């Protein structure tokens, strides 16, 4: 059966016109795309120029002008992360911290794993003393995607975080970070020494000593490692060990010098130290009692209000002074223990009433008492 | 095999025409989209050429008036129909000119728009893009010798496609075409505008990439009480919209009162004022989306936003009123972002509850001002949604939009685009007039027209017919319509001596009837087929009589309408 045909002229005209229009559209598309490409290139070149201007202004301290220039740069090349990061830096330098944060957060939406964006955000938060947010962004940065060759930068970033946490007394969190840091350390003396120092600051002298020991294995004469090891040993109550390390160090700073002196006194003033003659033990106890009596008297002068707690101890020390002789010590060996305990209680009471002792002898006597009392 | 040439049936012709129209819609979508992209690019090229990277103060001061002298001449001598936005002219083309736009319009708009916006005038590119897109569509329709109805239909199609590419918001573009150009959200052109809009945005994205117009962080309502703050923003937005529209209309009317011969230099006068403004606030140059983007990201201080707001209000008013070619679409967004940012900062300082970022307020302000100035609230909502792709901000946006729109409409019932046309002595059909066109049988019928029972004598029925003056009598009760008897039939039966017979014997079933929701064109068609009385019956029960449409009832409704106007 013949198919019904449609008017061929009508079909031809419509099809031809539509094809012609489609051709025009195709040519227009190619042309427009070429114009867009050129415009894009111009924009990128303008952006680079604005960026150079902005960076120069920022270096010269003209933060406000730099912000304007860098805005031009980043609006012309929105994909350029570096421009935006520099803009954020300029905003922060210009005191527009919130704006800088907004810019960075918007960038982070686009590149959530970029460590540089998180680092910038973390530093902004740190500048605002917002430790929680800073830690969050530092963590994001640390666990972001780092390009190869930036391992050291990553370690330094963790150290930066640890120092921030320590600065804000967040020792627990800091310790966790130092533990993480110690697992990825380069096996060099400076790296172990730094890790040891961070462990010390975070309150873990055991691990600190391990790090210093490793540093000393690698570099036995490293003064920083020796000082750190001495301090770590001191904090662990190993005064003999501390003395050994301190004595090997060529120079000790003021605080470490004091620690060394205290350690030496702890070792030389302890009436309960092993292998002492009776006379030596008696002599040490008498010196301790005498020193503690003087400390109490001094404290009573400056804080008479504390008399009710200090005077009974003062009287007890006076009684002990009269009862110490070689015979008594021989007949009642526990008298030395009692004496050391009394000395500790007197020093502690004085410290509570008048503040921690400044004198190295008093400090040493406190430590001697603590050493023999065991854990509280 | 011999193939017979058989003429197409009307159904085949209709199908064929629809297929051709669909293909044409796609091609127009592509071309209109390309024109919008090219327009945007050309503005960038022109701006770079005029001002360079870091414009000196002499360039800032002299480029706008110098270029405006050229555009003033072009607009005066060759392209008088392309001043301003282009959206009012597109509406005129659609509603009054049967969709016919001369080829000089899209060409002239492109040229003068690039020169005006590229030379620093504080105007938008979307309005011109709409006029260019609509013009291209209309010219192609005329060139293809499509029927007048089809040419007219292509205008909103081209407009939607161009806006879709200009703004990268295909849904909002469709809404805009329906809401603003056609003025009917139920338009049958929805399918065509969607197709063109999608084709256009695909082209745009394939050239420029899928970059949103603004890079906006995700914002949401931080605290329920913030809705009060957003409502306040809506009120402020409404007031600013009103102020901007009135200022613009006042200055435009002032320019129009100047001698006609001065029209050639009026754009340059505006250009000089813009040049001076740019010396102090270069951020208002051109479209200004960089500043909007910055405000939307909360990266601007309230003081800066206040300065930019004032400068933009002044700049756009001068640029537009002096007769340059460019739109107020982008300036509305700019002004809205600044207003929103300022209100957001104030809320941040004053509110006793947690508040969102100032960027969130800038975003909502942008939508509110758009609704207040352009009077396209649905477009505004969809546009913001498409820009942010986050519906959490929609509730605050709708609250602010509604208030801004209501305030602006209450104090200035005529939308700004229509007001521009009225200044040019052009009156588009009002919303009321369009509503009149859409009247249904329910609006036109007479619900009190009496019926007679089937047992009524012919004489009594005749007497009643004489009293009512109707051309037919309805037989039955309101719940049980039996049928209709025409005056001629009744008269003939009566003259034949049957005065005492029951009318039920004459009655014929009411086959020709209308339902209450039938539109006026169906009603008129069926009234012509009836005896002059068209029963309107329920859809649920065709025997239930609800009223009747007669020539008198239609006239009564028409008189009521004109009295109300």
C-alpha cells in the first residue's frame, strides 16, 4: 500500500532552514568559545599581575592596598588557591581576621584536604587564642593530603601544634601529639632532643629520657641532650643519674644549674642514704633539722598568721634536736626516719604558708622527704 | 512503487509544526545562550580596553562621558528602541507587537550595551541579554516565516534562554520568562522555555564552565528568632526598593522633560556624573559582581557596604535615567547584597540571640531587593536557590521577599518596568486585564435566571420569557434541569394554538452546556451554538443547574469590570 507522503517542498524548506540555523549556531559556538578562551587567558594574566602587585604591597607592609590587589587577583582567577591563601594572609595582616577566616573556609569547601588552607585557618585560630579550633585545623592539616617532599614541613607543623597546646596548658593533648611525633622522627640527635624536650614539657620524663638517651647514643657530647637527660632523670627522682648527665654537660643554663645543685644536695644531704656511717647520718639529720627550723622561723616572721600550723612543728623540731645523739640513733634507728619525715612536714608547711622555697637547700630537703615518703 | 502525494491532515500539520517548533526552540536556546555569553565576554573585553589593569583617574573620569557620546549618538540616530534595560521593550514586543522585534534591536542592544556597561556605567547585563535573546528568537521566527502566534511564542523562549546563560540559573530564567515577560505562571509556553533554557545553560557551561555566578558558603538559619531579623531585612528591603524605583522614575522623567534634541547628549551627561563617581568609588563600575561576591562571603565591613550602597543607588539611577543601554537587574542584586550586609551587621551587634554570618543577610537581601524592585518574587526565590544550591536559606528568603514585595507593591502598585513604559506612553495590559481574559463560565453566568417546571403551560412560559427578555427558557428545577426551549420554538407552538399545553412536550435536552470552570473562549463558542441561553451545569452532576450565560450576563460582568477599573 502506498504510504501517504507529505508535502516535499515544505519538508525541504524546514529542514534546510533548521540545518542552516544549526550551522550558524555551531560557528557561533566555536567563535564564542575562542573569545572565551582568550578572555580567560587575559584574566589569568591580569590576575598574575595583580597578584605580583599585591604581594609586593604586602611585603612592604601596605596590607590594605594588598587586600584590594589580591582581591582583584583572586576574582580573576578563582581556581588559584595560592592567590586566595595570600589574600587571606593579607586580610589577617590588615586586621580583618574574620574575613580572612571566611575566605579560607570558602576555599576549604573546595579543597577540604589541602593542608595549606587548614594550616592558615589553624594559625588564624591560634592568633585568636581559640585553641580548640586551632587544634582541629592543625589536625586537619596534619591528616590532609601532603605532596611528597614535605615530610619535614609536616613534622614542624605538629611541633607548632604541640607548642601551642603547651602554651595553653593543654599538656594531655600535647602529650598525645608528642607521642605521635616520636613515631615519625628522623633518627638524628637534634630530632630526638627536640622530642625529648617536648615530652618533658608535656610532663612525661620517662619518654623524654628515652629520647635524650637515643640522642646521646647518636651524639654523646650533645649539650642539649645532656641537659635534657639530666632534667628528665631529675624529674623521675633519679638524682644520681641527673648528676651524671649534668656533670657531663659543658655548660648549664641558670635553671638547669640550679637543678644540678639541688640534685647534688639531695644526694649529699639525705640522712637516709645507704652506706653512711652513724656519725655522717647524725650530722646530715642535724643539718636538716637545723635548716628546717631556720626556715620555719623565717616563715613565722613573714607570715605570723601561719603560727598555728608552724609552731607545733617548730616545737617538735626543737625536741628532736635535743634527742639526737649517736646512742639514740644506734638504739632507735627509726629516729632517722622520723627526723626525715618531720623535716619534710616542716618544709612542706613552710612552703604552703610562705611559698615554695627559693633556697636550693630547702628544695633539696623537700625532695629528700618526698623521695622517702613514696607516692602520696 | 508510486508514492501518492496526500495533503497533510490538520492533526498531522499540528504534529509536524510542534516537532519543528521543538527543534527550533533548541536552536534558539543555543543561539540566545551564545549571545548572552558573548555579550558578557564583550563587556569584559571592552572594560579592559577602556580602563586597562589599573585605571588612572583621567581614564576613570573621561572614559564614561566620552564613550557615552558615541553611544548617545547611536541610540539617538540608529537604535532608539534599545535604551535602558530591554525587558520592558521585550514585554511590549510580546504583548503589543505580536512578538515582532526588528533585527536592528538585538544588534543595536549588543553594541550599545557593551559600550555602555564596558565604559563603566553602573548597569546590569541581564536585561540587555534578555532583549538580545528575545530579539534573536523573534528575528529567526520571522525569517522562517512562522505563524504570528509562533513568532510571539518565541519571544519569551529567547528571553529565558538568554537569561539562563547570563545568570547560569536555568530554573530562575524560566520563572522570569513566565512571571515577568508573559505575566502568567500557568503559561502553555512552559515546555518551550524550559527546553530553550536548558539548551542555553548547557552551551554556557560548556564554554565558561559550571562556575556559579557567586561563590557563597552554605548559610542557614542559626536561631529561630533570626526570622524576625530577616523580616526586618524584608521591611528595609521594601523601603529601599521603593526609594530606588521612585528615584529612578523621577530622574528619568526629569531627563525626558528636557528638549528632545538633548537626547543625543543625555547619556554623556550621565557618563560625566558616573566618571566623577568612579573617581571616589570605582567599585560601582559596571556590573559590580566582585563586590557582591565579597559581601556574600561576609568579607566587607558595614561602613564600606554603606558607601557602596549609596554610590550604587546614585550611579545606577544616573546611568539608567540618562538613557544608556543597560539593565537594573544586576544593580538590584548589588543594592540588595549591600542592604542585607548592613542589616546583618546591625543584627549581629544588637541581637540577643546567635545570628548567622553577614553574608547570609547579604544573600537574603539580594533576593528581597530583587523581589521589591523587579517584582518577580518567585524568580528571586529560585534564583537564590540556584545560586546557593542550599534550601536552608529559603525560609528566611521567602519571609524577606514577601515583605519587600508587599511593601513595594503597596506604595507603588505599578512595577518599575511598566512605569518606565507608562512614561513612554505605553500601557501594557494590567494584571486585572489579564485576569479578565482568564474569566470562566462561573464569572460570566447569571445564577438567578429563573427556571420553569415541565408542567408549566406554554402561555405562562411565554409570559415569563417576555418578562425576562431571554432568548430561551430553562425547563426543570435547579437540581434537575430537563432542557431548554428556544423563544422561536415556544412562539411557534403558541401560535399553533397550544397555549395550554405543557412546555415539557417541547423541551429538548440541554446538550449544549458549559461547566463552571470553562474558560471564556469555550463559553463563547458554546453560547453561539445555543439558543442564546447557555446552561452552566455541575461537572459532578450534569443535571444540576448552576446558572446560565447569556449575552446580557456577559455584558453585565464586563460593565462591572470597567466600573471597577
